[in-house]
């Protein structure tokens, strides 16, 4: 939700800021802007507009100076307009903001500045508040201002009176910093500045960094110096382009065999799951008598599969919570609970807050996270990283299948430690897990067959997806994918539930995607397919190869794995389906409307 970039150094800031904003655009693409200190005018000049970074670039010819900040916006307070775009300048203060200031209306009332405001944003109020507090000492002004704010925020702030210096502030919303001989850089995400240094740090929460071309100093809100933890960059940032694919999503779908292999292979020793390298405290798997999985969106859908795996194999009760609802539902959580948070970005605020709540209640915590050093990873007592690499497309694909890979490993570990599986049974489970990358390759090799099937969906307004057992949560994910990038309304149903109401919506030609991978549910699912066919539905069936019989018209054959593992190739096929529908409709696959990749507002 909103991307922040900043640079101060020896080079022109414009190119660095615009390049960084292009990388950060996946965080929000309602508007973009930069503010650069102009040495001739001795003040920070703002250039901004609604629309994409490309629109901004056209207006930046006159931007000059070696110190600047920039922003891509996902609108919260105030509509999508030039005025509401960031940076916001008020008096001598120019600021970009990621997050939400909850008490901005009350602060606006106390400042008495209604006639000077140019936007409807909470962010401009923060700029005005810092300007009001500024009496020559920027750190004192920022500290005193942030103590009056409630909500979450990362700010990058410049003062007209203090050239060539950027101040970065963090309360929850992330900011990372790095430096090299050419200057110092800040961003919401290391991908925007990773090319400039192999080392970086995440600005600690509740601190302010003063950034100059020679480096940085960090203090807490009471002025006490803080030493950041220096992290090593372990993603090949230079390799994170589209690699010849028209969209990141397609590239990321096709990366799945490799990243799944990477995620599992480093955690298997002698055909047994092994989390020693990441220092996971194995006692969490045996001490817990209940498990809660907290996550949002696609990550939550991975959790639904994790629930069925752990419950059916390890016989431990598992509940899955939408993170945004968790702490308001008075959940059962205590020192016998293992709370597993799942997140690609590691920054989703709902998941982070739910995790903090669970910790306050004494729960043991484990996070399955993709981004190293992210807030959720740092907050959690134990972390298992998915090795998906940077996921840029808003629609999550490889993060999901690597999250599932970790759930398989966790399930096997629990079953082993609790004596539910013998060593031979764990070995057999792990051997099947190792077959997933090839099964995914098998689907990807026939991507054009899925493309062909997607034609039937191009003009659809509504579609339904039906499946039983693990196929149902798999289709919840398939359905989300189709909705978010193709704008086709889609609902996934447990096949047996459809006739309890929703079947009323099936009319002649309604596309219905039916998934059939669970061996013991074949005859039931076939009956449910017949029920919708007899109401005129146009059924597209994705069927596990070994389950195909004369009774089943198969639209797309899925490779054969044990029941528990079928969800991975099945979902990959549906990712392709959604992708082809979206791209053939001419939509912006990677940046669907109204969305942002990282959701840092509640
Ligand atoms: O970064 P996270 O995994 O915590 O993000 C959670 C959801 O916002 C995310 O999965 C979202 O649902 C995706 N756009 C789905 O493709």
C-alpha cells in the first residue's frame, strides 16, 4: 500500500527516484510523485499527478537536484486526483506517507489550517503538524509530531531549511535503507534499492533516521541512538525483470517448479523434513494442543489446505482465521496454541496485528513468510521462509505453492515428532512431495491447452467452481485468482453445498469449473457435475489422470499424485486459466484495478 523512495547523494536524484518508483509501483498505482530539493530555488519542488509512474515521467524534465523523495499511491483518504497525490508540501515541510493516520481529523481541527490545505488526505495533515512543530530542530519536530499521531505510518520528510537531508520515520509500515559511495537510499521495499548495495537495514519501529549522502544516524522518538541490524541481500534483484514474458504473473507461474524445488530441497535431509538451518524450535510441534492459522487472501487459502493436512494426518484441531477478524473474534488462544501466520510480503498489517495479539496471549508462533527481514518474520518466534523469490504481480501464484510446500513439510515433521508416521511413512510422504515440481512442469508444458479452455470464459460475467475435499479450498484460491485479474465474478463451492441454494444461479451456458482429484470422492463429484450440467451449465472439468473414466468428460488432465498433493498442479492449471482470460481481455494482468500488492492498512 503505497511505495516510498528517497535518495540523497552525489548524482541527480530524478533517475534514481523514477526507477525506484517503477519498481515500487506494484504497491499502489493510483498516482505518483517526486519532490526534489532544487539548489537554485533553495526549496523542495513537487511534481506529481494521478496515474502511473509513466505519466509522472513525462512531467519530470525540469526536476533537478541531488536529494529527493518519491511516492506511488494506493488511495485511502481522499480520491484519486492530482491534489491527493504525494508528496505533500506544507510550509517548509515536504512529506510522503505510507499508512493511515487515524486521528487526522482531530489534528486538523487543532491546527486551524483549513484554508491552506490542498488535499483531502491524512498525509497532508501530518506534513502540516511537523511544520507546526518545527523550530529549527527537525528530529525534535518529527518526534513531537509523531507522538500526537495514532495509526500506522512510514514517512520520508524533507525540510526546505535543511538541504540534502532526508528524515525517515517508521511506526509499523516498513522502510529499508542502504548506502554506497554515491549516496544513501531509502525505500518501502528492498527491491527498489537493492541494486545499490548488498547490505541494508530495516528501520526499527518507532525510530527516526537522518539520512545524508555520507550515511545515516538513527534515534528513537526520545532521541536515544539506535543501532540497526545490518542484513545481507539474498535475492538476486538484478534478475527480477519480466525475463521475456509479457507479464510478471506469467513469469511467476512458470517459475513454480524451480521455487518449489528450492523451498523443499533445502529442508529435506535423508527424506525427512529438517528445519535445523532456520533454527525452528521443534518443541512447538509437540507442545501445542491446538493450532490457529492466520493470514489473508491467497495466504489464507494456503492455510485452509494446511488445516486439512494437519488435522487429517496429525489429528490436532486447526482453525483458520482471516487475520482481519482474528482478534475481534475472541479466539481460543493460550500457551498451548501454535499460531502459524502465513504471508508473502511479511508486511500485511492485519496478519501482523493478529500475530502480535496471539503473542500477547502467550501463544507459540511460527511464520511462513517470503520476504526476509519483514515485519511478520521479525515478530514471530520461529520463521520458515518460502524461497519463492520476489513476487511482483499483484496476483499471488508462486508464493501460494511454496506456502503449500512448507505446510507439507510442517505436517510431515509434526507427524514424525508425534509418532503418527513411522520413518518409512515420513519418507514416503516426502518422496511424493518431491514429485510436485515435475507434476507442475507437466501442467505448464500443456499451458496452451488451458489457454484454449479459457476462451469459454472470455465473455462470462459469472462463473462457479465446484469441488469436494481438498479440491474445495483449492478452488477458493482458483476463484480469487480469476476474480482479481479478470473481473469475472466467481464463487467456489463445496460441490455438495451448491444445491442448498446457489444452484438457482446456474442457467444455460453458465461456466462451471469442476475439479476432480480426490480418489474417494469421484462418484459424488460426478453426480454434482451432472446436477449442474442438467441445468445447462457449461462445465470445464480438470481431472486427475488416473481418475478419468468413461463417465467423466475431461477438459484438462492433471498429473497423478497422492490425494494430498494434487492441489498444487490443480491450482497451477487454474492460475493459467485466470491469466489467459485476463491477458486475452486486454487487462493489466499485473496491476488489476483497485488493488495493491502489499496491504499495510487495516
Ligand atoms: O503478502 P501477503 O501474503 O500477506 O498478502 C495477503 C493477500 O493480500 C494476498 O494474498 C492477496 O490476496 C493476493 N492479491 C491474492 O492474489
